[in-house]
C-alpha cells in the first residue's frame, strides 16, 4: 500500500514542488488548498478545506503518515499568521498521528552566524523574522509532535517568489542581472525540486523505519554555495546560449537600490521586511549537508547549468 502525504498549502511554490516530488516517488498525495481555489497537477487529490477547520481536514486526510507544512504568508503578515499556521499544522499532524515536515531557513542564526552552518549551530536570531522562526520551530518540540525540519538557503526554480526571479533573472532577457549583495560573498542556494526530493527521501526512510529519527530533529540541505560572480558567469553562458546576448557581449550587472528600499520602508511594509534581511547578502554562509547525507545517502543535486535553464523555463524565459 502506498504511503500517503498531506501537503498544507499545496498550491504554493514549495507546496507544488513537494506535491510533484512525492507523486513522482509513488506516494499518494493529498493537497490542501483554500476553499474556492483550484489547482492542477497529475497525481494529486485536492482538498479545498480551510486550515481553520482542522477536524474536517484531518478527517479528509485520514491515513496520511506525513504532513508537509508548505504554508508561507507574505513577509508583512508573518507576525500574525506564522504562529497560527504552525499551530494548525501541529494540530492536524497530531490528529493524524503523522510526522510533520517543515522547510526551515537560515534566519534563525542571525547576523553573527558562522560561515558553515549545521544542525548544532547556535541559533542567535538578530531580526524579528528570525526570532519568529526560532519560536515556531520550538513549538514543534514543545507540543511533542513527531517533526522534521529541513533547512535551506535561498530558493530558485519551480516558479516565482524569491530573489532569483525578482532580481537576478528579472531582466536576463535584456542581457542584465541585478544582484542584491556583494559580488564576492558566497551564500547558499537551494534548487527547489532538489529540496523537495530531499523531503521525499527523508519521508521514505521514516516510512520504512519510524524509529529511525528522534521525535524532533532537523537537517541542513547543502544546496549550492554561489557568489554573485558565480551567478553572473552562469547567467552569461545561458544568455548567450539563448541569444539574449550576442557573441562576445558581456552581461550587464545592476545593483539593488538598498538606499531607496530603506528610505521607503516606513511607507511600504514589504520594503521594511526586506531591509531587515539585508545582512544575508553581506554575510558569507554555507549549509553542511553531512547529517542529511548520512541519513538518506547522496543528496539530490541537479547540475547548476541544468537547474538554471529549468528555473528560467519555469519563469517563461
């Protein structure tokens, strides 16, 4: 009998990537979406049930052994919605006696984070969003739900909603790349289909042996460590290949107008939230995938040129 996974927020960017990865791996996939919403993805049974109706959702998803929390509200709504969404996800997972899986990020570590991060790195959040992430992850342990956090860097691939598409790739067809940080500082990037496949690999192990992990654990997903110069080289090659740059023509490099974003942050809530996270573009960091590799074996890693072409195609470029 196939294992069943319930994905909360299955129409979102990570939710769709996770639904596709679990379906491709042979899981029965139940995708929670808002009532009235619609979605299309082969192999997914859609559940248009409000997350607030936790009993109805748990009843509709009975038999699911894994719940993936893929709900991620816009930054300005984090303070109000993130704790509520986590409590709801925990309630549903506990009602199903399922393992709750959550995509973590590096906000927990703060501006003083070391250059290499792992599961044991001390979490010292320096922003409101970082403190909020620490608090909601702590709720997983406090409430005793079986849970797994897989932490990753910036996303690219599988649609829009990250720095890759709002900055780096926005004007690539015009032969231009805008980079938000220092060009020589390396940060971590996760190709979203690879991250989703890592969720599946962990879930597959747990399906075989539910006692293989402690009741609450976390992993880091290594992904790709890239500087702005690395991205420029990759983008240059693809832009020439696609004919967006003529042979011998160089990619134009633009910089994020952080001064403008900061000056308008009092009036534009999203600008305020973005300004708070600017330190990530001036702090070198990488994620160690050793613990994850020890548990699932070789991590899914799509070669960068292939991942970049697919990520651009997902954006219609």
